[in-house]
C-alpha cells in the first residue's frame, strides 16, 4: 500500500481539515469526521494538498501509510459529496426492487 500513500490528497472546496495531536478532523457541509493517525506517519497540509510521509521502511509503516492516506481521502469525499451506491442491472428477464439510501448527515 506504500504506492497509494505517496499520492497527494487534494482538499475540496468547502472542506476544512485540521490536525492536532495526531488526530485529523475533517468538516464539510455533510458533517464532521475524525481519525487518529498511526505512529510513524506524519501529515503536512500545503496549498490545499495533504501529503503523508512515513518514518521508516518497515512493512507495518508502509501499510499504515497507504491506509491513512485512503482514510483521509475517503473522509474528505464523505463530508463533501456523501455516500452513494449506483447499481446497473444488465440482462433480460431480471426483476428487482430499487431502494435508495439517504446520504449521511
């Protein structure tokens, strides 16, 4: 997962990201989310872009690097766009009931 961790995360318009005492707080129009950052991972915010670095090349730090990056990216998307699931049914003779779930607030 270390290749995922190297990708920067851009902060969307209307989203506020704060880092204090290894806790990332993301606030947006759909709510607020918090996540504790693992040991060995450092976060920097510069010009609306979040970058994560790890302190060593151990297997655990590499895995945590990618995980933390993915969690922060998902938090930003969650408070700005919300969660949706789109299904496409392809075929003849299939019948289904469609349910829609509201986005979290």
